[in-house]
């Protein structure tokens, strides 16, 4: 049996909370998740110092929807926030059978975020990095003064692309290699802002969210020694040789930046008093990440689009080197952090606190019904020319059509709204989702379909409707 240390509610015992979010990092992109190609020594060591979750999920297969759910503890279906933010609340301009709901523009201010909940009970709150929860303000991904982090409970918030290609991509003259010495990385100003926050004295516990832009496209690295290392390792005839060399460099750069945060935490003497959680906003990009053995990718609800890395460390409280196979989802972050901070929970949350499981990974797993809802088409540009089949590591962006998912006790039902088609998979025996059992298990499929409909109805989910303009002459 594990000897657990009880949590009291004084500032001396309430942990600091460091939440590190990667962007588009695939489930199998890290060494600690079995990747034999990408070098991720800091995250691998981090995993050995805490817990690694093998069945962790993002709340959505796409950026804004996932981030909104992570911060509020509510599913995208309940929030009515299932896609990325757009400038106007219009419909997708596609000639397809269904009309998806109008776009969501901003995370509504009435939604309570983790930052608002924990700051109300005395926590200092800070945010650095990618927000993407308001319509772009003044520039791509620019924070809105009315709906940015400071309007959602973060007392300290600073906007910065850091060293990510976003910082230089519009200037083609900057897309050149930096001749840094082997082992050296360019300074990432966004990470440095977070490091500076950790260095300063803290009279109160803090919630710090570091939301990385890595490894989101544009996939490009200016670190020559690192790019060249990966370029030598990839067969020259590989059709995506240079893309993969750049992508591997970005994964390793992300790992380095996480290492800088953890080093700063150590230097400040805060390691033992800080719970650190690392995860990704959704699955990997189909044209770069290696999501195998998972089918699918970012933008769809097969496992490759929503199963993500999830690591947690809190020395002296969380066992080291453990592996947790119980399913968890990003909406669990709000109730988890709130319980540790001693903050009351708002009503109608979809997540469940992971505190008992973090402290004792052997806690019996309860049967959970996890729900995902993606009532949109993707890609918006060139949809009709994209291949219809979603495969495994096929290196292409396929068509995604409106669909929802329920997963329970190892069974996963995917409902496609066009023609009302269901697919049923048994994940313990078919992780790659290759054998549709909906015809062999009609009773189970019907029950799961009804349960999915019930949850979506209770959540007041926005559903796609028949497109009155279909078919439209091209």
C-alpha cells in the first residue's frame, strides 16, 4: 500500500499548480510513450518522476474548443464551443448535406475558468503563451482586451510567440538556420517570461499556465545542428524527409523548453511544493506527427485526434514512475486543481477530480462515459478534394464530417450525422479502430447511441441541421 500524505488547506500545504500545455503534440511523439525517433529527455525524466497516463484524452480534436473545455471543466458540447474562434458567427461556406452550427467567437465571460476559481481562494494566477479563445485581435492569435486571459481570471498575462515560427514566418528572409553550437537552443522569450515569474518571490500559492505554441505548424526549425541530426536519421527517399526533420526538431525544442521550466522550478526551491501537469490540446497533425498505432489525427474523433500525452509530478505526494491506465480527459483539470486549491466548484461541470488517483494510482477505476462532439466539416478549404478515408499515419489531411463519440468501459461508438451511421470499436482489442463491430453488437451499439443522445441533449449541444442550400451548383 502507498503511504499518502493528507492535503490540508493552509497556504503552506496547498500546492502551486503549473499547467504546461503543448500544441498539436501527438500521443506517440514522446520517448516515454514509445517513440524511438524523437529525443525528449526532459519529458522522459519528468515521466519517471511522476505518473504517465496511457488513456488520457483532450476534450476536442481542435485547438480553441479543447482549450475552452480545459479551462472551464465543461465539454465543448455544453459550452457550444466546438471549433476554432472565427471573426464572425457565420456558417461554414461548404456545399455539403449538413449545416454546422455558426462559429463561436469568444469564450463567454460568464464561464468560470480555473484561474477565476483559484484566484478567489487566494491563488496568484499567471498565463503565458497561446490563448486562442477570442477572435483574432489586431494580429493572428492576438489577445482581445475584453476576452483575453486578464478578463478570465489571470492576474499576470503576457503575449509572446517566443521562438516559434509564428514569430518570423511572415518574413521569408528570417526562415534561415541559426548556426548555434551543438546542444544550444535559441532563447524563447515566452518561456523566459514564465521563468521570470517563477524566480520572483511568491507570498501565495500560484496557478501558472504555460501554453506553448510548439509543435503547431508552420513546421520549421532554425536550429541547424538539430535539424541536421534528424535529417541524417531519416531515409533520404522518404517523401516527407525535410518536413519530418523540422518536426522532430520542434518536438525536441518543446522538450528543451519544458526542461527550462522545470529547472527554474528547482532553482526557486519550488519543486516539492508544486504539482506539474503536462498534456496536449489535441492529437498530432496528420502530415507531421506519428500517431501510429492510433487511427486518425487532429480534426477528427478517432483515437489519433483525441488521445494525448498526460504526465503529472508532485514529489512526495505522487508516486514515481507509475503508469495509469484509467481514462482521464482534459475537463478533469478544473475539478482537480479546484480541489487542491480548496475552491468551490461551479455547477454543471463535465470533468471529475483526479486528486485521489494522483495520490494513489491504484485507486479502482470507475466506469466513465466520456463524450466528444464535433458537428463541423474539415478542412474548410478544399474539402471536396480531400480523401474521404481516415487512416493511420497516411500523411494526409482527410475529410472530417460532423460526428460525435461516446466511450464507456473500453467500447467506443462514433455517430456520423450524415445518413445517421454508427461505428463501434472495442479499444482494448482494437486500439487502431480497424474492426467496426456495430453489426456484430447491435444491442450494445443501440444502447451507447441512446446514451450519447441523452448526454448531448442534457448538455444542450448544438447539432448539425440539413443544409437548405444543398446541393448548390458549383
